């Protein structure tokens, strides 16, 4: 399946390039137009990784959501790594509980499955089992709970055709 | 052909069209018949819808692609002995001559069900089965209708007895799934576990409880084996290679015959489908389905208040079933499908959601939707165009649809495009019960291996 997807992507890319070239165009489409994408993420060494970053609502922590495979695939399960730092840049302890979710606010729905978070190191978690089944505007939510309080960092991501 | 050539030219030159209308490549057919605003980006999108790839592997079913299992499954699929009255088979509702549906609004096996019979064409491409996704594999889906009193009303002991006592079926079973379990009771009376809402001391559950734990495990093993064989057969009910696929392939090769696979109406319909119709929001990917669940505010069949919980119910059923991908009968209880069912979300926002059907091979499948609410494709398209009659239950449900107000001709073109998704027919021998001679020959062959 992966090989099929890669093959089709290659065909599509080749077709698009050939067609654009035949008309004098040639600017390759940007891999990501997300303004929050950062090259300074903890996974910047991973070629083609997509890193989405945001600060939490009250500025207590910052998050990087890193997808090693680049752009989020449509309707395929994927995993991400979640990095959480305190305001001083040190690994965040995650409070009493930490969660990651994603929703399509304009559609009024989210993912149809829960995300499993497994801590890999201080301030670092692996989030497994995400799936974006539709194109459009998605929003990652990273929630940290301390006692009765929840603080959220949210990151917009546009899943394109 | 001229229309296809024009589309190709439009694809090739959309970037420079404003500056130079004469910029078509020399090998493109004449332009000007259609002026479709299709660019290279759409060409790349089309490539993500075609071709239909091979069915994905099913590690939860070790005989998913075993020919002996598939033949056994084909025999069982058409076998009316698997019903309480001896007159209903899987093919009664999943009629190959009706797109593996039955032409009815609500399915009718032994009694009327509550939903439309879903097609089996390309079912192996779905990650969740049935309208509410209450099964996460073809083999799990195949099991429940056999015991459902409104469908076939048989039992797992009936299945085990038929497979054991029919020497040809038994040979195919043992060739693919292995020897029948030693603990399978000699005397197999009609028995099964209690159905939801049924008392544990009702006759059939009581009879099932009378077997030892080892005997029940053996019965279940054969029952599941039959389900896996049925799945192996259904994995072969796949039709791609439609005119749409030939057209998309020709965009790369520029093969004139392939480019001619779609005419003017189909191409105009394609533009709507991938454009203002926004059909690809849900009908995405090579099977033209995201294989997930949506509440499109469809009117109920009786035009009353919709009361079918859909995915909300289905998610709970599949998560609790011993036959899911993470369960003891799965051949890959730690695989990706198992992870998917373990993390299924039990959310009230899934109330009233139903799985996106594939749009490939629509012929013969009317009426449409989960209750057969729409008598034909035109009625479906009319609804999505206007949303007249929609039933908004609450502010919690999905908010995807907007009326796109298509003109008559546009609706007709869209229907023409959907017609171009009709794949090449399968060998008719795959669409009927194998003859006894065929079974005997196959059984003899596996015995002599």
C-alpha cells in the first residue's frame, strides 16, 4: 500500500511537473504553507519532517508536533512525536495529565479514534493512531492538566488535496 | 475524443491560459470544445483516485488470499442450508445481479431488517464494514448475519455441522484452515450464544451452554473459519478498471483511446465532482470513499424523525466483540487493525453517522442510502444539491453540507460521471454458486496434494 501510494505520488508529481513545464511554468508547489512550521524543532534532523509549533494559551508551555514523514497523509493512520517545553525551554513535566487530539472545527467533528500517548523521555511523547479522514482545516489540541485546570496549545493545519 | 483532448489541453496550459490560449502541446487534440478550468493540480488529484489498487492485505485472516478458502467461501455464500428455513443464503440479500444488493429499501432475509443491504463490490477496500462499521474485517462481518434472526437465523453449530458433514466443503476447509478441531462435538444440535437482549436460558443459548468450554471453543473456531472463507471469497468481488481509470491513465500516456473513455457529459460531471460539488470531501481515494462515517442529515425512510444511532452503536458493537481484530480469533491481534479498534472513539458526535459508500459500480444498487431512502441516483443528487428534506437533529452533528444548487444539466452530467466509475464485469463463474462437480474436483485436488 505504501509502495502504491509512493508510486502514485511520483506519477502525479511527474505529470504535474511535465504539464507545468510544457506551459512555461515551473514553480514547484510548496511542501507546506503552514506559517507555524519550524526548522528548529527537536526533530529538525529528520529529513522532510513536518514540525508544527505553538505556545499554550497562558504561555506556560510550548509544543512541537512532529510528523517524520512530512505532510500529513489523507485518510491514513499516522503517528507524531510531541515535544513540550516550559517557558524556560526545559522539558515540561506534562502536569498531571497530557492529551493530544485533533478536530475540524468548521465541520463540527474530530477524529473518530482516540490517540495513544506514550512518554519516551522527559518532555517527549509518541502519539499513535491519528487519522485525518478529510481534507480541510484541522486543529491539533495539546491539553495539559494540573489539578482542576487545563491549559491548551492549539495548532492549525490545512490538509490539502 | 475532442472533448478529452480539450480537457488535456486545459490541464496542460491552465497556468498560461490567460496569456497564451494557443499554448497547447503539439500532440494534444484540438481544443475549444470544452473549456474546463482544470489544472495540473487537479491532474495530480485524479491520480490519487485511480487506479484502484489491489485490495489491502488482511493479516487478521490467515486465509484471506487462499484459493481453497475462497472457493469454500463462495460455496457457503450461496448455500441456503445456512439459514433457519433452508431458503435464505448470503446471496438472497447480496444478489450478484443487483450489485450484490437486493433492490429493496430495507433488507429482507427471514424478516425485514432496519437498513438497506450494502453492496459487496469492493468491500475489501473498506476498513469498517456495514453501514455503522460494526465489523472491522470482512470475516467478522460475515458471521453475524448467519445468526441474526431477521437475516439467516441459523447458528454456529449449523455452520460447523454443514462444513464437517459435507465432504467437499470439509476438504476445502482442511486444505486452507487446517484439520477440524478434535473437540468438535459429534452431536451438534442447533445452538448459539444469547443474542443482545435475549435471555441466557432461552432454548438456543441454553443448548450452547450445555457444551463444555472446549467444545464451544471448537464450534467457534469452525464458525470463524467459515467467516474467514467467506471473506476470502468477498475479497475477490472487486471491480476497478472503469472508463474513469482508463481516462486517468491516458492523461499520462496520452493514449487517444483512453482519453476518449470519457465523453463531454462525463468530463463536465468530473469537473463538478472534483470542484463545486465538493463530493471528494467524503468520497475520496481510489475507492471513492473515505471509509469513515458522516451524518448527512438524510431524511428517514418514513419521513419521520431519524432514530438510528448508526456509528454510535456500531463502534460499541465492534469494540466489544470477541471477533474483532484485537480478539482471540484474530490472526494479528497486535496489528494495525487491532490498534484501530482498541482506540475507537465512543463519542456522541458519531450518533446518526453512517459509512461513506463507495461510488464505484453503482449499477443495480438502487435504492440508495442506509434505508434506501432515495429510489435512484437522480434523487440522491437532487438531495445533495438542494438539501431539501434534511433532518438536523441537534447542534452536535457534523456540519459539512451546503446546498450547491446544481442545474438540471449539471445533475445529469454528474450522474454521467458516476456512470464512468463502472468497472469491467467479473467472470460470471465468480458470481454464482460453484457446481457440485467443481467443488468435488477442487476437493479431490487438495486431497491429492
